[in-house]
């Protein structure tokens, strides 16, 4: 009864009134599947596709999982006009990282589910699959599940725990893909449905937007050298036993260590054990400095944040809020933590494959601590296509933990007023 049926029947040679068989081994069907069913919707405004519930064994070629075929063909088809491939899909086995953003399935709305997800996401990097997403906040309650099994009556109100949703969202800020999602049966995840935590949820979503320049740079690092946005701590600290025991902590890019809160609070405070390698670290929210000897320490956090630690010499670019824009930001805060470090901010048009032809911009921030009676320095330079930096761009340089009496010399290779203004 679908309006596309006549065209599909004609394209696949199906007699009128007969079912058009779903057959990914038939080139006629595969071509019609896109040309008749999908591409016209994209011309009407659909940006990407979410593929769900297609894994299995029902194909005419032994061992050919239809989900593999769908991921492969959808990914290639999404690139047909010179765009980058993008789909959201299920896991089809090892090697699936070649195609989609993944998602971890229908998690129950319980603390146990949240507690597992940081470990799961970090370890997916071991299978070469760096881009996992989750139903932030959980997909369904156990009560809904029982209703679906027809064992209890349908829930009539949202019984969701606002604190659990907040902690899930705060983890989502520091995950590869932040995606709120749930069933329609009493578990909606609109932040305004949770008045006790609405403002904090809004803060989490805004922070995620601000982190996009950092995350985008790290995803380019994934393409270049295979390092995932999220990795277990032992990727960088394999010589320290604690890195293997801290199962719910992870590296978030090159600069940060994240330890999500995954348990219920007591009297408004949540406690969690955090392992840090030897060195000095600073919590980016509380500004607490921890001089670690390499071991576990217990930290407490209120509802406003989770433990996120910057390494010495870290440089974090944060976009100034510009609504829901996906354009390269005109103004950024460049957060610099005392020490020595280099960060190469990567930018391009974010849509086409032209970056493979050199159409991109790298802005290099090089931080050097004081030495040999010389003041600390921050050197800023650019490499590549300057058209990707908005005219009049502003960098607000924010230094942490430097001696306030000690001048910090800023050396800029960027022409002020043309592509960047130092604020």
C-alpha cells in the first residue's frame, strides 16, 4: 500500500500486487532501494538514516548478514554527491567500525546500565570501533518492559529519576555521540520534564556544543593515526597497574581524563574513586589540583559536575555559544593549563571530502613553561586554508595556575584583524 510500490515493482521486475522481496544479493533491488525509496526523501531534507533491526541470516548468500550489506551500501550511497558518509546503525560484527556510528541498544533506566556504559565505550576502542552512541538517559524502564510482555498495566506517569538522567547526560557530554533517546511510553527525555535538574541538563548540552572544536579535532586524529576519542587509561599508561583497574575511567582525547559519576548521591554529594597517573592534574570544573603519585583517591562532586581532569600543559579549545550553529566558531576560549603542551586545532567545511585535497586549516597552539629566566610563552600559528577561520575571529586566552606576577608572552603568527584577534 506504499505509494512507492509501483515504481519499486517496475524497477525490480515484480508482478503487480506481489510483494517486492527484500534481497540485498540482487543488484536491481539494491539500486531501487536507494533510487526509489531513500534518495527522494533526502532531496526533501532527510540528512541521514538510522538503520535498526536488520541483522540476521536471511539472505541468499550463506554467511551474508543483511546488516553488513545495508551498512556498506547506505554508507557509500550517502557519499554519492561528494558528501561524507554518515549513518547510525547496529553492530554487525568485527570490522563494523568502517561504516556507521554505532549504538548500544535498549538500555534499562537503572544505575547499573549507566555504570556499565563508560567501561563499554572505552573498550570498544579495542575492537577498532570508536564512535559509539547510547540512549542517554536509558531507553526503557523495567516496568515498561514488563508491560510490553503484558505482565503489568501500562505506566501512566514518568517515574524517571532526575538524578540518574543528569548523571547520564553528564557522561554523554564526554562520549563520542551525545544522543537523547527513549521509548514513547512514559520515559521521554525532554530536559524540561525534570525541573529539579533542568538547568543543569541545559548546562550539559551547552557544554557539549562548546566542546565540538576539541571533539572534531580528536575525530580527525582518529582518521589520521587510529587513536579513538575515548580510550582505556592503559593506552597511555600501560606501565602503571592502576590504569588497568580503573575500568570506568577513560581518556577523552589527548588532553583529558574523565571519571563519570555512576552511582546515586548521598545528601547531595556523589563519591567515586578516581585513579590518576603520576603527575599534576586539575579538575576543569572545580579547579581542584591533584598532585598524584599514581594511585586511587576518593573524590566527591555535587550535581553540577563530574570529575574531569586536565593534564599539565593541556590546551582545550571551547567555542563561544552561537546557538545551534555547526559553522566554525568566530570566537573561542583557549584554556591553557600550566606546563608544556601543543594542540593543533583542526577545521574544515565539515561536509564534503575536499579536506582530502588540502582544504582545511590547522591552528597550532604551543605552550612552553618558564625556563632559563624566560617567561612562559604561548605561540599561535596557522597552517593551511585560512578561509576556514571566520573573519575577525577572536581567541580568548585563559591561563590556569601560572604565577600571576609572571608575564606570559604571546607570540602570534596570525595576522590580527584578518583571521584572528587575541583577546
